[in-house]
């Protein structure tokens, strides 16, 4: 059993977990950020119950397949195919997310056979998606992006699709003493960005094995939030050198939006958020991703960096040529 608080996506998740193996999963996902505070101080409460009985839903109305709605409450069965049933209660000021693991035999077998997949989905179900949704009620939108410091005073919002190299650049900056809010998922309002806490997933990591040949590793230099002063749009090239060019606001905004909707980490989130909005009447039916992206792109200078096929210079070295008409680095 674990009780404490995790600060993620700008929210305080008050966590009360009665199932030991789920507690280990939560602590692993927290990447050292789990605090031994009173769960009652959270802006959102997460309770993982030992009970295996189905949630009581007598008299509730069916909202969708596997979804039932009550009075400011909602039950989703087998959330994200993880075997967890979720009940959301919004009758008090602080929302309560209650989970019970009730897997069918098939889901249990999949969880055992595909451990990395199960861990990622369970983390999303238990921590990431509830935090993203509640942050959305405060006008913040999820972005598949990261913000980090680079060199002397620069605060960069990194945009680009998954696998382009964001995690590698972030890990290089924090290894050099910089700060970062997250690996690749955050929430933002067009002025600031708040990181979703999770370990870095990079080639050469020493932790849990993850898809695409990567492993998890702890992120040093993590801070809860940063206010970017520039946007960097990343692309992966096929050559041996990197190219650095100015980027117009439309391209920067488009990259933030398309990278977000392409992201595997958020692929199931849109249905989750819409289901909660439909069943509770709280939160946006769709997060304001485009509006937030446009706010950053219209206000901040933007740079496009085409990275070499193999890891090369760090972000601070690449940004040294921003004021040049063009730059190449080996």
C-alpha cells in the first residue's frame, strides 16, 4: 500500500493505492517524484482499490459500450484494455478516480505476455490521462512536446513527431546541467508548459525495456514548468549534417498540432477525454490543441532544425546559428 502525492501536468495527484504491485508500477512511473504527502491535499484523487467486485451502477444510464453514467459520476469498464475498471466521482470539489483491476482471462494473459505495452497503458490509465483531463478543465491542452533550457538563458519548446530525436536532445541538455519538464508529453496554455512526469526513454538507458529499442532512465534536472521563449521544430534528415533555418509561425503551429495527434502516447486520450466530457458535463469536448499551439507560434520566434541521421551536436550548439541565414554542423 502506498499513499502520497505526485505532481504532474501541473496537478497534484493524491494517490492511495491498496494493491502492492500497482503501487510499484506507480512509483516506477513517478521517476523519483512520488512525495510522502497527504493524498487529501491533491487537486485530483486517485484510489486503487483491492476489491475485485464491479462498481455499483444500479439505475445508471448506458452512455456507450462499457460506459455507464450516473449523477455526476461515470464508470468505464476495462479502461484502455488494461483490465482496470474506472469510476469517476465529481460530486465533491476534488474529483475522485477509483480503480479496480478486474481483467478477463484474455486481458490478464496479454498483460503477462506484453509487459512493456501493459505498463505503458496502465500508467496512462492510472496517472497520465486523469491528470491531462483535469488540467484540461483549467484551459490547458496536451502537447506532444517538451520544454528545456539550452545554453545561457534559452527556454525551448521542442516540437516534432515521435522518434525524431526530442528525447535525445533533452537528455543531452539535462546531462549538461540544464532543466527540462518532461520527456515528450506536457500540457500548455500558450504561455507556459507543465511536464507529465515519466522516465526518459532513450537508446542506451538502463531501466525497463521499452518499444523501438529504447530503455527507460531517470531524468535529472526535472522542473514542474517552464515558460518557453522560442519554438524549435525538429525533423530527421538522412544526411550526416544538421541544417538550421528560420521557421514561420504557420509551420511551427502545424508541427505542434500534427505531432500531438500523431503521438502514440496520446492516441487513446481523445476518446477518454470525450467520454468524460460527455458523461460528466465537465471539461472541453475536445482540448484546445490548435489554439494553444497557435498562441505559442504567433508569440515566439521559431526555428526549424533538420537533424542528421546519427546523433550529433546538442541543442545549444545548434541554436548558436539561429541568427545566421543558414547553418550546418557535422
